C-alpha cells in the first residue's frame, strides 16, 4: 500500500496552526495585568496551543472546533473583565 502526501494540504494546515498558536501567544502576552510573561513563556504557550490543536485536528476533528471556540470565548471574556468578582 502506497501513501501519498498532499503537500498543498500539509502547508495549509501548518500555516493555519501557526497562526492559531500565534493568536494564543498574543493573547497570553496582552492579558496578564501585574505579572507580565517573558517571551520564552509566551512562545511556549503558543507552541503548546498549536500542538494541542494539531493533535485534536488529527484525532478528534469535532472536538477541535469546540476547543477553538472555547479559546476564543475565554480570551474574549477575560479581555472585557468577565466575570466580575
């Protein structure tokens, strides 16, 4: 059995995941109030998010959409100060 790699699809997925990881890293850089994260920590968070989303895309595509929505909603709520304690 011979497997063929679609390099066009592979490059699209890699770029998409890198953008998503960069977005998570940007939020991690912007959101902390008093204790700012170092660039190394932000890079680690972004890389971890990209890897998690890649694994979810491969193993559970239905769950990866929910994870993306949760990341977006969680960071958006945090930016506007919700919930107010």
